[in-house]
């Protein structure tokens, strides 16, 4: 589980928590002046627009979340439209909607194929029909208090689902878990204020808005973050370069012998190596921000820092990665026989593969160690532009590779100044 850092709390609370907080402030401050018909129209617009966006972006989980919200809103409206009221409907919604959110969170995102959509659609249909039958036979009430009291057993279910969604978010950091969590908060308030249709509809619309916003958030992550490592991608790096102001430093990080990992162990292990390195880069100290720019190459931006300030942090990062051994997952796929014609070839290549494994690591065959080479440059009067700084860091990286790998090299101009200063002191 990732550390509960400020960035984690920010990604958990934005935008869902902010949207719900704004709705609560509007409901209690008197700024909330929209009439009920306008709020109802807004709710249906959010549902329809969100479903269209979810369909366009192949987000079946958000689509079904909005559908569950729509069914719950319709059931609440029908049960509260005029006396005698049906409190059992609110009780059922308080239990069924959180349960459905758990099922949706556990779903694999497979788009809108018939095999993935039909089972859940049938389940929701049967669930709605069953709830309608049982609630229709439940006792009715001539009046309700201004605030509906959610039953204790429903509160237990809601609390359990909140904990579940929080844990899921901390494990995976996906917008869907955050959206379901805050949408569930809006649903709770909508049920609590069900006897007040205007306030309740505000919270229904808020829940729908949170789910729709998660589609935009997911699209942003796909555009600006690398899917494999979750680090910011090259597009985010290019945007960051345009905002840089001197002083700043750029470090280019490359995994040593990465092609050998792929050739010897297969691409699954190569992906595991990339995730291992990216996890360490994401925790770099010294105020650095890591990006994956493609393949096995990463960059780290240090805003407002010079090389003497960041070099200890880069050395610490290099040593941490070098000491982070890991075990391969299962049998190496290139050693699995694929037919009688490959057995002889595999036997001949076995000794060569053993040599390559020993070159990669001194640990046992099932344990791998990874090293990185780092080139770093800082903005100077000779190279004030980010492109020049990045080019100097690339050259320093090539020198680190040529000098034996698993090392940090600084840009050549800085090396010359340091040597000249040392010679003058001598």
C-alpha cells in the first residue's frame, strides 16, 4: 500500500470531495436558490450526459454507477411523492446502492461488450424488481420527520463500503474508487434529506456530477500519466519544461542492460523491472519530480536546485535501486517448450542464457538486481533553455554508460569548472 502522503490525499479529495463540500456549503448557506424543477432537470442532464461520455470513453463502470444512481433516485421520488410514504424504500436504497458500488469497483473494465454488460444489467433488473415487490408490501407512513434517520444496519453497510473504497483507492489510485466514495457520500445526504425534495435533489445531482467528473479525471490520467508505471508521461514532461525558470536541474535515468532483461526473461519481467525502478523514482528526495519519457528512460526535474544540492539525492536513489532485488514471477516464458522442433535449439542455447543471467546479477537465478545510470545537468548562462539542459544531461548519461554504468555523471561543462577550480586551489 502506498504511503498516505499529501499527494495521495489530494488525489483522493479532488475533485469529488471538493464538489461535495461545495454542495454542502450551498445547502447550508442560503446560496442555494434553484427551484426544484430546475434541479431535477440538471440531475437528468448530468445522468444523460455522463452516460454518453461513459459510453464514448468505454467506461462501463461509470455507466452502471450512473444507472444505479438513476434507479435509486426514481425509487426515492416515487416513494416520497405523496403520502402514504414508503420508508422501506429508503432503507433498501441505503443498503443496495453501496453494495452495488462494491460490485462495480470490483469489475474489470472491459468496455460495452455483451459478455461484460449483460450479467450486470440482468442483476440490476432482478434486484430492482425484487426491491419493488418487497417495498410495495412494506408498512407505510402518513408523515416523515424533516431528516430521515438511516437505520443502524444500513450505516454499518455504508461504513464498511467506505473503508473498502478507501483501501481500494490507496492500493490502486484510480479515479473510479474516489468517485464512488464521494458519490456514496452524496447519496447518504440525499437519503437523509429525502423529506425535503429540493435539498435531496441537490445531493442527487452532486453524486451524479462527481461520477461524471471522474470520467474527465480518468481521461486526464491516460493523457498525462504512463499506464504501466503511473508516473507522469512525456506529455506532462514537455508541459513541465515550458514552465521551468532558472535555476533548475534535469537528471536523465536509464536502466542498465534493460534489453537483456527482455531478451532473457521476457517482457513480463521487463515490465516488472520498469515498475520497480519507477516506484523508487517516484520517491526521490530533494524535491525531484520523476517522469517516464519512453522505454527504459526516465527524467527527473529539480526546480530551484543546482547539481551540488541534488547529487546526494541522486546517489541515494541509485544505491536504493541497486539494492532492490526482486524475484521473477513464475517460469521464464522463453524457456517453455513450444514444440518438438524447439527442444534441440533450447538445449544449445541453455548455456549461453546462463552466462547472460550471471552477467545481470550475482544473486541466485530466481532473484534479479537492477542498476541505473544517471546523467544530470543544470541550467547555466551557456545553456539557459531546457532543450540544451536536457541534451547536456543525455551526454552525461552516455558518459555514465561508458564509464561502467551504475553511476551518476554530471554535465561536462560543470566537470571542467570543478577541475579548473581544483587546479587553481592546488
